[in-house]
C-alpha cells in the first residue's frame, strides 16, 4: 500500500463529504455558506452557486479516490483514510456552521 494513495483517499473523503451540504442546500433551493460569499465561509451563497460548488467538490473527490491509485473497499486502510477525512471535515463543518444556524447550542435563544 502506497502512503501517497492513502493521503489522496483522505483528501478525497474531505471533498466528498464537503459536497453533501452544498448539494443538498442547492437542491432544496436554500442559500448556504460557501467560499464565494461575502465574507467568505460566513455569508450566504445562492442555491445555484452551492450546486456548482458541491459538484466541483464531487469531481475533485472522485479524482482523488477513483483515479489515484487503486481504491479498494475491501482494504481497511483505504476505507479508513477516506472515512477519517470525511469525519474530520464533517466535525469541523458542524462546529463552524453551527455558530450560524444554532447547532452548537440547541435549545438556547
């Protein structure tokens, strides 16, 4: 197993997981934070921008997971590298965007 492939799968997991909130918000027709908003990562972008950003993330994730090395779902190392990347960006996003949507302190006003 080549370590550079594991690094690629890790970052592929980050990009794939990052695509989810952008694509879901876009499909629902709702604005969501993106790097293109003012201020970046805090302001809201249109649903169309989020669809485009989400699909870009999916494409990069696909390239990093499927086109680099030989990703194998039966190899624990491959899956673990992808899962750790996805988990870390998900936890970061939950904390970061939770401050704007009340997710960090549910039930408080």
